[in-house]
């Protein structure tokens, strides 16, 4: 496994996080990681990962070029560990900037699986969804409710990439515990 570092400025994060008005629900949100200090890790062969300039709010992205489709989407993945855990019944959200840089043959969009869950067996999850990424930069948001307790240091946010031969780019990402 190799680590990939991508940094985003705190002023940019404050701007990105304040796009919508603060409600009672967003006032209780707690980030499950430090967006300024993500240590991305990746696995799988037949891939190329690099940091590139991007037309997203941070100006940078991780480009993931998947050279070969695999039997399981998680055979090639990009992820980072979450420092905090969640309680049973907590609502969790992941918001991330992404786009398709090169779609699979005869398709318009890349397809990935977004996973937020346990970083060890039994690899259960709060969020695990197929997402089709458009060609333009977009902020995607997914939500789920924890059906079990996930302890501190035993969770990860992961992009599972091996569904197709494709190139995708990822910008800033925020994983939040929104409480009960």
C-alpha cells in the first residue's frame, strides 16, 4: 500500500462547508476526520494514482486511472481511515467532489462504489452505494444510519474503483456524524 497526500487550505474548507444555511441538524454535525490532514492509501495493481490540478474548489484532485476491470470493485481502491467512531443510530454523511476524467468504453460516466464503514472484518458499513460520476466537477452527498456501534479508529471512507477500466478524479471530501 502506498500513501498519497493531498492538502486543502482551511479557508477553502470554511468556504465550502458554509454553502448552505446552518440548521439545527448541521449545527450538531461532527467531522469524523481532519480534512486538512487526510493520508490517502490505495491498493490494487493495474492502476495509476497521481495528484493533478483541477477545476474544483481546492484546485487539486487525486486522479485514479484504472487500467483493468477487476472481479470485485474493492480490488482497486482509494481510502483513508477515520479517527472517530459512531454510535448505533447515528446518521452519517459523506460529501465529496468528483468527476469522470475518462469513462469506460461505450459509456458516458465512470462508476464507483462509495463505502463508509469498518476498516476490519466483518467490513460492515454505514454507507455503501454505487455512484455514476458525470464529466463535470460536482459535489456528491450520500447518507446512511449506523445499525451498529463503530469504534474510534476502526472506520474508513473508501472509493472502490475496479468496476470498469476508467479514470476518475476526486477533490475535497468530508465525512460527518450528524447524530441521532
